[in-house]
C-alpha cells in the first residue's frame, strides 16, 4: 500500500513538472536583405557638400560596424542586429566633427527597422533623431539633379541656434543629400 501511495505521489509530481509552462526562447531580430540596402557606403568613401553660402564641407567614412546586441545577457528576452557607420569631417582636421548613422532591427525591443542619426560638429551643430520608416518627400532637387523617394527628418529640438541642423535628407540610392541649418544655410551634396 505504501509503495502504491508513493507511486501515485511520484506520478502526480511528474505530471505537474511536465505541465510547467516552457519559457519562450529570446526573440532574435536580424537585419533583412531590404534593411541592408540602406548602407551604400564603404570605408574611405567621401561625401562632399557645398552650401548656399559657398562653404565646403566633406565627410569620410571612418568605419562600418555590424553588430548584434544581447541586452540583459542572462535575463535576455530579445536580441537585435544593426550597422553603425561613422563619418568624420574630412575638411576640418578636428576629431570632434562627425556624424553617425545607425540602423538596426529590433531596438528598442520591437521588430521594426530604425535609422538613427547623431551629428556632432565642433561648432555646436548637434542632432539626434531618426528617419521616418517611409519616404516622405517625393522629389528633391539638389544641384540640378532630381532625387526620388527621399527621407526627410526635421529636428524637433528646442535648440535652434544657427549652427544646429534643422533638417536632414537621405535617399537609399545616393545616400545623404542635404543638411539644413537653422541659420538658413543649406549644405547640398556635390559628388
């Protein structure tokens, strides 16, 4: 009788252990082939701009870093992948003049694709924002060239100093097209 009772207790214990909800594996968000079309740059590429005030500015791609982030390691519930591109200002000779374009899938914790921009110029031109998920300008003319399906991002910061970027324009075929400053200066791509 004792052994029968013991077998029943063990069977019930096994039943409860086997019915325990299995934890889901962490979600893994990875860049898709479509996401990768955002990066048209290579290390060493130079982007040149000429402003409506006859100022030249150029940026050179210093690095392109593809990464996978696993936040929380042990308590991880998702991981995401991205690419970070650093553009150094090539005409200033200063190391604090740069911008970074970072695009990723899965940050923060969703399956959406994000393009974020950080622009820092020693003159105080700084900007942190993200491009819209769909083109929001049908056509943009830059130096007598017409570009279609342009992504425009307007700075919503309260900092409206003359050297702060007011708007950025990007096209997936050509890359960065224009930077507009609050001073009214427009830097248009010339190469």
